C-alpha cells in the first residue's frame, strides 16, 4: 500500500464520505505497513538478575536493530533494585565504528551519568530501594548494520541487583 495524497478541498465543496474513507483507509494501512521501518519498541519480559557479579551482560529485550549509515535516538525506562554497596553500571554495545552519546538519570539522589557510546555509565548512591532510571541517547551508525544492545551489571560485587520485568526501550530512526 502506498500513501495517497488527499485532494485540496475548498470551503463549501462536497466530497463523498466513501472517498474520504478510501483515503483514510489507504493512508492508515500505509502507516501500519511501514511502521517498523522507523520505530522500534520492546520490553524486558522477565527480571534481569545479577548476584555478586560485575561482568556486563546483555539485558535481553532491551535492544533494537540499526541499519548501515542510520541514525537512531532512543529512550530506555529502567526499574531497578540494587544494594547500596553494589550500585549499577550500564553500557551499550553497537556495531563496529558506530558513535554517539547516552546519558542516565535517576529518580532520586544517584549520580547522573553521561558518556560516549562504548563507555560505561555508573549510577552510584543507590540505597537498596526501588529506583527508576531513564537512559537516552543517539547512535550514529557507520557502514555495518547490527544491534544496539543495553548491558548492565553491578558496579561492585555485593548482594543481588535486579532490573525488573517491563522495563522498556523505544527507539526512533531520525536519519
């Protein structure tokens, strides 16, 4: 289905409802069929748990595909629990030669992090209560298609850190 240009109608013109319905149907079908080309959204299906583990690992479900030479901006909504001594660190894996920046903001007094893609962001001063973190950034890809993948781990090995199910990611292709 392709986008149908709606004709210009002047005040007082009468245009049959059936014709309008055709334009609306065709254009809604076009949007639905092309929707995945510029928007990606997903959620964490089950809790991601790290126990006394500082090794970054993929947070399954919090990723999106990126084509060669594309530019995407994204927002990740994270619901976490981490012991005071452990804190949490985040990273993004991207295709070779991709660049960009991302930042993480907390719901209370954590230290706010901002870094170049390929650099970890550590959120400190967590206090063993539920937190919400928002991550946002932009990835400018080079010539290799691939996946932008969120990773997480404890910053210091202590207790159990959880990224709760239903944390989510929304990414939009902007170039």
